[in-house]
DNA sequence: CCAATAGTGTCTGTGAGACATTATGTT
DNA sequence: AACATAATGTCTCACAGACACTATTGG
C-alpha cells in the first residue's frame, strides 16, 4: 500500500498534503560559566515580540544540513561557522504553528564564546540567554530547547563535543568549565585532569603554556582537540 | 528575517516550497539469533520490486508519531503494536526520491519475534531480513538502516530497550541473546547475569521458573521489565 | 612571605572480565 | 550415570572519587 500511494502521489500532487519544512537551530555556547542559547526576537505575528530559535524554511533543492548551515551563517554573521552542527530531531505536531502545517527539523550547534557580536543581516534583536533564565518562547521551542540541552548533556559524556565550546588551544581548566556549565555541577580538578588525559586521543598536548591570568597562579599547559570521535573510557557525569 | 518570511508564507502558500513528508520505519526483531529488519517489496516505480522500509505519507492533522504508529499497525497487522517506537532522525536530501521533494522522518521500532505473520492489508510481500544479508534497497533506505542499527547498538547500553525484543516474562538467557544478536558478539554468561541484576530496576524477578527446554538443563528463573528508564551502571559493550 | 591556580601521587571502593564451582533439570 | 544449562563464588585489574602534596605564577 505504501508503494501504491507513493505511485499515486507522483502523478497527483494534491494526493499528499502540503507541508512546510523548516529548520530550527539551538546555537549553544558557554558564557560566564553558564550554558547559553541564541534566540531571536520575532517581529511579526504570531508570537510577535516573543523569543524564538533562529531558523527558516528549507529551500527547494536544498539539503537539510545545508539549510541549517545557511541559517547559521545568516544569524551569527559568520561566513564559516566555527563549531559543531548536528541534527537533533523533527517536530511535527499538527497545531505547533497556528498558521499552517509546519514540520521543523531541529539542529544543535555548539560554538566557543566569541567576542564577535551575533545578529545577522536583519535588524531583529538577537542575543544569548542563559538556559536557566529563558524568556517566554514561541511555538514549541521551549520543548525543543529542553531536548537539545538533554542531548548535549548526554553527548559530552561519550564524545569529544565539549571541545567545540572552546577555542584552540585551550587549557584543561577551560574544558572543565565547559563540563561544569553544561552539567550544572562542579568537578574535581585533579580527577578531571586524570580522566581527560587517560582517554586516548581526546586532547593532544601543545608544547606551550597559557598566559597567566590576572589572579596569579601557575600557568596552564595548552591542548588541542585530538582525533578521537568517541571517548573510551567515557567522561561519566557524577550520579548524585 | 525568519519572522518575516514566516509571515509572508502564511499568506502566500507559493512562497514556500511544497514538500511531501513521509515516515519510514525500521521495525526490528531478533530471529534465529540474528537482528532482523522488516522490509516490504515495492510494487510500483520507482525502484519497482526493490525492497524498502515500510512507511507512507503523513496525513493532514496527523502527528508524526501517530503516523508512524498507524503505518506500524497497517504493516504488521497488529492493532496494538507490542514494542517500542521512537524517532530516529530525518532525511531530506533533495534527490533522495526521484519523483519529488520528500522529507522522510525515520522511526525505529523494536518487537519480540512473534509467530504472528507480518504483512498487512495489502498483497505486497513483506518479511524480516537479517541485517547482514539485506537485499538491494530502494531510495536511501540502506543508509537509514545503518543509522538505525547504530542507534540500537548504542541505546541498549544505557537504556532498558533490549527488553523490547523479548516477550514477558523472559529469562536472562533470552535477554543475553538479544544483546549478543544486536552487538554481534558473545557475552560471558555469569558476568552478564551479575551486571543485569546489579543494575537497579532493570529487571524484576518473577517468582517462577521457565519450562525446561528440549536440550535439558536447569530451568531458568523468569523476569519482567523493571521501572528503570536509564541503566546505572550501563551495560557496556565489549571494546575488542 | 601569602594567595591562587596547575599539576602529581596515592589510597580506597566499585564494577568488569575471567574462571572455578555448585545446582537442577533431561536423556 | 552423562550431559546441558542455570546460578553462585572468587580473584584480579581498571577506573572513579577523595585527598594530600608539590610546582609555579602574581601580589
């Protein structure tokens, strides 16, 4: 029956319902020790002046990933996005957009806290919001953000994705602060160091020292992302 | 700019491209110690007589999950699907369907190896195929199946999903054979038992014994799924 | 000197893998 | 009896958490 309805639809465009497909992107970064998400303020109805995830319609002959990358460049103003981008999942509840049937393919993006101001080629307000101080959100974007946060919290355990939140080269203290911000915990400094360095190919040492901070203290060694795609053993988050 | 294009699209349906949205489902089970996937044989062009994942168009005012459940009932002939269903991810490469733009939301379903013959209300052939002996596949379904297998292999580590492949009540040997089939490995019997029972709420003992098999041997104790949604500690798959 | 941060060494508990042993059924 | 499968006990190694200690900078 699938093949038959496929066949009919091919010759009768009205046989399948018209659906709009959009991509929505949860762009995340660490700012002031907090996990933050980029939101834009809507200028039109519905949800006028509400905040929402950046996104837009998928164009004809455009891949989903390409659409996400295009929106990412437009919204951050960066020609090449300096971070990680991956699909989260799709949301298609029939009434999620009050105007029409819209299926949204949500993406997650992670980037270091660049001084570069975000906000693309349009005048709409855009800024990062800490995840535990979010404003009212348009559509079902609050749920999407919850799913995105959950995905990131899980994924930095077994993948080297936490390094996408820092600029290279980085210190182990910077990497530790990423884990602490995403998980909302404090981690044991010495054990964190031992775990990261004992995980093969997670980070590679750069034979250089970071400039000492204003607070004093011994300068930290610098590292870069290693070739590992999966962490063995994983960086398990504290259970308590 | 997003809000503006949204606004325009609401009043000019031709402003956004017409996209068909389908759900495709990778229904998995364990049969003869092998992980198997349900495929249907296409009766129409394109890919006529090729095998493909069951699926179909999302109807107007139908949720994505509901569409997947509906297709599942139609294809397996079971009014209530006796297993687990979850979204995998979406596939939207522009040329993935030669007829038109189709974005497919892929799902994964897991069920026990029921004697009930699959094959729904239409005459098209439908059967389970072992994952290392798959036929030629239509569209990008080979890639979807790869992603589905990868997801299942990872997910049974930290979730109790492996229990979706067996009927209740089950023995630990049956549960172990699920892990062995999905991972394609053999597991240490005694250690497997200790791990499962030491993971809180993974399984709960049923105070009964399984009927002894034709081969003889001590009858096994029976268990049911426990309330755990996540496994702590996880069932880590062997690294070698 | 002290304060602050980076990095090392060591002990302990838990869990995984390997393997031996006991228990309980069929033939 | 032999055989097959289920379940238990025990040893060892790897790793996580806790904590003490050393190293290197700025005031």
